[in-house]
C-alpha cells in the first residue's frame, strides 16, 4: 500500500512530535511506501532546527520515507497570535504547495492536532474519497480553550463554534477515527450522532522505542543508580506548564522534607518553570532540584538513574480524557510510576500494573503515595516496571498500533472497492 502521512510535526522534532516518524518507519518496515507532508522542524521552542531554513517547498528522504516540507511560521510560544499564525501558515502552505506529496496515495494517516490540518487533508483526499485515518490527539476546541490560549467570552464562543464545525466535517469524512484515549470515543459519539460507532478504533500512541527501552539495560550499560545508595530519587520529566499541576508536587515535597533520603528532580522546561523554581527557593525546599531542558536523547539515561517516575496533570476537567504521551515512554522503560492525574491517564497506569495513582490537586495524598512507593523497595519497583513493560509490549507498542492503522485502512480500501 502507498500511504500518505499528513502532520505539521515530524522528525527530527522530539517528544510527541516524533510520533509521525515512529509510525512512518514501522510502515516502511512492513513493506509499505510512505510519503509524508509536513512543516519545517521548530518544535519544541519555535526555533528552526539546525540545518533547515524555511522555503516554499523542500524534499528529503528520511529512513526510507519521502518527506515534503512546506513553509510555516515557526512558533511554539504562549502567544495566541503566534501559535495561530504557526498553525494557519502550515495549513495554507500544505494546501497550496503540498498536493504532490499526497498525490497517488492509496490512503492517508493524519496526525489530527491541530485541527487546521483539516484544510489540506480534505483538499488532498478530495473530501475523503481517498480514505484517511484520523488519529485524534487532542479534543478541539476543548484543549485550546481550557489551556487558556483562547480568551473567555464571546471570542471563545465564536472559536468554539467554528472549530466544532471543522471537527464535525473532518470526522464525518474519515474512513477511520483513531482515539488515543478511550473516553474520547464516547465524547465523539455524544457530540455527533451521525458518526458510525464502528469507524472509531482505540489506537493508543506508542513511544520512540529506539530511545525508550528497559531502564535495567541502560543501568547495566552505564552503571547508573547504585543499588547500595540510600537516596531515593523521584523524577518528573516533561513539560513544566500550568496544566501539569506541579505546584502540588512542591507541596508534597514540603510534607516529605523530614524524609531526607527522598529527593525530587524536575527535568524539563515551560512557562511555569521560573515561577516554580522561585517558589521552591522561597520555601527552602532543599529536596527539590530543577535540571531544565535536556536533549531527548539524554532523557532515558536520566530516567534510568532515578528510582520512581512521576506523571502529573492538574484537575482541569478536559484532562480527564487526556493520556500523557510520557506514560507510554515510562511503561516501555520498565519504571515504577506514581500518577498524580485524573481520568484516562490514571486508568492506564492502574490497568498496566506499573504504579499507583492519586487524584490531582491533593498534596497530602500525593505525598502519601510517594512515601508508599518509596517504602516499597527495589524488588517492588522492579515488579512494577516489569508489569508495565509487559503491558506496553502487548497493548501500546509501535507494532501493535501500526497494525491497527494498517488493518483499518486496508479494510476501508476493500469496502470502497466493493462499493
């Protein structure tokens, strides 16, 4: 099968932006021809990656994938105008300049975030005549409104109405809708009775398995995390923003200050980092350290040098149906997890058997969960990690989700030929 990929983000962009490349390489490994239509890499800081400059169109071959890049306005700031310009510029360029990249493909997989990809998607698939797999990453307009990027009031109402209309039009034309969080399926069906439930499949996102592999292997290779040490390192690695709810982590660290051997490491950057660092210093939290942003290639080694991993989100309602991408990375790494989050993300950690969870926003409960995990000891941590790794391989691996995508698109092509 000749598969087109449409995504504003692609390699060498890290984190969740790397997922389109992860899927593309697996598709190529399975014998499919893959063409990708994307933008110039500027995630996560809005700066162009080294070796790239914005042009109208540029082509390259990465790992057997023919990649076409079209112009966009590089931006990943908290400026609503800047982000809107970033999204809109890619949508326009991909529509006007990207047609050749998706011409002649049998089917398209689209990374459905942001919804502005709908314009080039519907254009180049001729309103769905070429079957496409709509892989929903975020619920729009909810994610943008609740994150504060869109001001409340009449603007939010107008934006919500327009975005909802775009979402409905795209979902109705999709051959298959893939949801990475289970509860999103019911939300889609509740919002639009015209969607056929049989077209929605659960397609959880994997991680970059070339980076995130069992931590025990990394520990043997690099001799990190001496088992004889009394220090217990609880690590949070990821975005440091308001939706991560890390103020509660500082409160929990204060409650655990008397447990001198339990220390907290926050790896990553974001709009809240400066404020949180200042607050930790003001409160004299010597058991908390901030490392800041590091290259993604360094993250697995840092995680392997820790004992317990923390996943954290705030108690904002829309986060109930969000599954943080880092959970897959932690499960693949075989690390014990304390989850401080609601909804689908918490259920995934519990179902995998990889850790324990606590509702967001309650420092006392979070501190108690961290203390419970810390006191469980290394044998228990290893058991948590092994269960998580086994769950990842069975349910979340690149091979498993790519198989779901390929089978769904193949089925749609067969149905189309019969029709």
